[in-house]
């Protein structure tokens, strides 16, 4: 078989793999969102350089946890998880010029405190309203005077 046919076959296989990966991501997003409670959520995973280290993703409220999934990962399991009782909003701000290129348009940066340290989240203003309400909500009978349970 001539070389050009091998190249054409290889290009076809690569194209098929790219399309299959795209379909896998669409199906995964639909499965994650089927019960509602999902929103665009970016997380700063590295803070070694100012304005860098942001990863796009999807946030999902699941029971008393906020789960975060990478946007381009085929994994059905969350990459990070935070318990509602462990999250505290410390502040919020607009993204810097360099950060605005790495984030979804119109998102605000939310600084949160957790037992493991500070975490920076980026979400839309409407998602921030829902996030704040979710943090303040609790099941009936919750005693707000008790410290959060240690995990």
C-alpha cells in the first residue's frame, strides 16, 4: 500500500478519535447535569505565579458537598470535593487582566477558607448567589453553635 494511503488512514483514525472524545465529553456533561445543581466553576490549582493556575470545570452540589469536575476530563468522578461545613467565603474580587483570559467571561473570583487552606473559585454572579445560599442553608435541626465535624 502506498504511503499516502497510510497517511490518509491515519488521519481518518485520528479524526474518528477526536470526534469520539468530543461525544464522550458531551455525554459526560449531560450525565453530570441530569439531576440539576451544576454550574461553570473554575478552580485555581496552582498559585505559584500571579494570575496563572486556573482550570476550567463544572461544579455540582451533591448532598452536603460541592464537587468539581475538570471540563475536558472524561472521568465521571470529581477531581476535588469540599464539604459545605468546611467552606467559608473570605472575599471576592474581579479577575485581573491576566486571569480574565483564563476564566469564563464575566466570572468573579471567590476566596474561600477550608481546613486544608485557602481555595480560589471563579463563578458567574448568579452562581455566586446560589453558592452563598447553599453555604448558608442547612438541614432542619442543625445547631449552628456547634463546630463543624472533623473529617
